[in-house]
C-alpha cells in the first residue's frame, strides 16, 4: 500500500468518524444542552479531513507539474 492509498483509506474512515460525531451532536442537542466535548468533537476529524482532502485534490496537479518539469 502506497502513502496515497493509505491517505485515501484514512480519509474514508475519517469521514465515518466525522459523520458519527455530527450525528451524536444532533442527538445530544435534541436531548438538551450538550457538554462542550460533544459540541466540539466533530472538529478534529473535520480538520484531518480537510488536510487529507487538500492533499488528494492537489495530486493530479502535482503529477502535471512533474510531467512538465521532466519533459
């Protein structure tokens, strides 16, 4: 497994963690005032999703830059 494959797989798992934490957040809000750790629990996976998503977004452009630099 290459680094890109691992980042892609991690991105998928992070999406599941993020979705679960957002769902838990809505459920907790429906039951009353939730504790702060539930309210802010989606933020760490969201940040990691942003980083891995930007990496995967830039991959095709980086490949193009490398091709132009070689040729």
